């Protein structure tokens, strides 16, 4: 007997997820749109993940076991190989879905036939503490595409894509971009249609010390840099790898530039990208915002002073007049931190 394919297949990689995976799956069972399956690929967990999954009695949950610990991309590829749905939804083992997540994303894809993937905003939480999405108003496809030329603005656990497009990716995710395999997927799926985003937090994104974004940040920065380098290879040539990593580290991961020269180089990279988007108001405004965010982060840790930052300022950053009070505060904070570091070194 042929079993009819569900509307949505959730692909989930599981590894040592016993602490949170039941709560995550229960958030799926609470969906207002019940026609889905959950395909969990266990990546050779060393804890009780499989035992926890075995206690969940619902035919919509299917568990497959990897032969070896191959990492999240290989586990998702294994889950994808067993997914039967017309739409594919991503979800990590520790995040929580709003009850209407699937209904709202399916409605979006139904009314946007040119879109192959839709994400949403998130609420980040750690215990009782919450943080808002860094890009709450990013919804237009062209704006999303521009932001993806600088950094990854999308959360994997909010992604839903058309199965037809997802199955054209070979492989679905690439382990060569481990810790940024989702960013690589978004960049490749652009060839098959547009990417949308719903300005509503349909997922609660859990922050904790065991999360990949906490434990493997350096690997994530380098992998995202390679995604950006590949995208910008034609524009930057031999300098693409360096440009990609700088964007990933200072624009994406928000590391403070170590000196004014690095800040200036980041501005030059962004200026080159802006040349490819003439008369794009969003590209200009978002680039201005990101550059000043980078500049101020370096000021606050004392890596350079306000005069150095202003000298490094690219033309697209515009006037600093409205930011002058903030820059003075940042400079004072940076000087205090620099003095404390100097005092600590002298006391050794």
C-alpha cells in the first residue's frame, strides 16, 4: 500500500540532544497544521537521545541512525534522503516552534509562487532572558539577497523550502562548509527562486553553552567566509578569500576590528559591493549601519580612537554628526578599558 506523502517534512539532525529534543518535538506536535512528518537523523549520540525519542509515541516521528558521527550536514542529508514531504522544514534539536509556524509559512509560499524558501524572525532566549531578532524588518527578497552578500541573516530553524528545489541541491548540505552549511544552502538555492522572510518570530531560538553557535564560533566564521568568498569570487579575484573572512568576522560575527586599518579595509570591501548595487537605497543604508556598528565596537574596546575611526570612514558611511555623542561615549569606554588592560599588564 502506498502511503501518501505529507505536506511538510521536518529534517532534524540530533546529537547528544536528550536535554531539549522532547520539548522541541512537542512544539511540532502543537502545530495547527498537522499534516507533517519529523525525520530525525541521530548522529551517533553518546547520551540518551535515542532513548528519549523511543518514548515518543506518534507515527509522524521517524528516526534514522547514522552509521558514523559525520556532523550536522551529513545527518541532515540522511534525514533529507528519507523525507517525503512536498515542503522541507529545517529545525535544530533545541529550538521551539510557534504553533502557527507551518500554517503561516505555507500560506506565504502559496501566495509567493516565485519564492523557493521562506524564513522568519526569531526570539532568542536563555532561561528567562530574551533577545530580539537582529533584523526584525528584513522581509523583501531583494533586501535579503543584499544582506546575504555581507552576512547570514537567516536562522536555519525558521527555514521552509519547496521540496522540488531542495531536492535539486546535490548534496542538500555540504560538510565542506561545516557550521555554515545552512548559509551555503541558502546561497545555492537562490538559483532556483527567491527567498522570503516573515516579520514575525515563528521560532524561539535557544542560546546555551552546548549550542553549535557557542562552541564552534571560529569554525562558523571561517566557513561563512568561504561562502562569501565563493559568491564574490568574480568581483574580488585573488582577494575573495580575505574579503569573505573579513565580512564574516566583523560584519557577521560582530568582532571588533583590531585596528583602524582593518576597519578601513572592511569599508573598502563594502564600497566595492555597493558599486554592484547602484541606486539601491536599502543596500546603502544597511551598509552604513553595519559599518558604523563595526566602527563603534572597536572604539568601545579601545582598539582605536574616534579620530582614527573617522579617518577610516568610507564615503558611503556619511556624516558622523548625529553619532557624535555616541562616539564620544564609545571613546571614553574604550579608553577606560584600554587603561585597565595596561594596568593589568604592568602589575604582572
